[in-house]
C-alpha cells in the first residue's frame, strides 16, 4: 500500500482554509480535495504488508517521544508554477523533529525512503493546470493567518490513487494508523 506519515488539520482549520480560498478559486487550477488536506511528514511510497507491524511500532515510539505542539495555517507559497500551498507557523521545530522521527522510523522498519531533504511544512491546495501561473494566487493569499490548534496525533495515511481514468479524479486518503503524541 502507498503510505505517508502526516499531521492532519482539524475540521475548524479546514473550514478556515476553505473560506480563505473561496475568493481565488477558479477552474484554471486543479484544486485538491479538502478531505485530503494534510501536512506530509514522511512519504514512504509502496510499503509491503510484512513491514507494517514494525513500521507501526516505530511510528508509535516516534509519536510517544514527541510532545504535542501548537500549529496554525500561515500564509501561502508555491513550488514554481506546479503547486500552490498553505504554510504553517507555531511549533514548526517540533513538527520538523516529528518528520525526522517518522522518516527514521520508516527507514528502520525497512521502508526504502527517498533521499533525505530538509522538511518544509506545506499543505498543497492546488496544482497548475495547463501552465497557469501561481504567483498571483500565492500573493493574494499571502496574509492568511489561521487559528492555532493543538497537534496531538501522528497519522499514517494510505493514498489510494485514482484508477477510473476520469478527468479530475483525485486520490482518496484513509488513515491506516494514528498514535497520540507524548505517550
């Protein structure tokens, strides 16, 4: 199964973000589904069933070793003209540590991980369709400040890629495991 470790925003943060995006939403971009909004901590790709028990145990330890922290959605940015994202503020250092622990947990469980890169907290909200420039969107949303919330859980999420061949079809996400922070 295709897996990643993540921090999931609560419904209140999702609602704030939805309201912030309403004025700029148009058909020139492919907007991600709200039910899939998340902060990826460690992308694992395809993980065999045999690795899951050890992966779960190691992610549980990673969560236990990390204290809960405060986070809020903060500003917007872009990866070139490929993806538009909402940023985060607050306990970024703690979230970065949790990302490193999730990455290490996956490696120790035998998951072949991509080369390690410095963690950048972002929640993808849209992708460019047909070369639409993203700078105006990022600039229009740059001042966005969400309400802080307490991150209390590390989630392991399964990504089910589209298989129907329907234009605009999105991946479906389901939580495959979750562990409380701080034990």
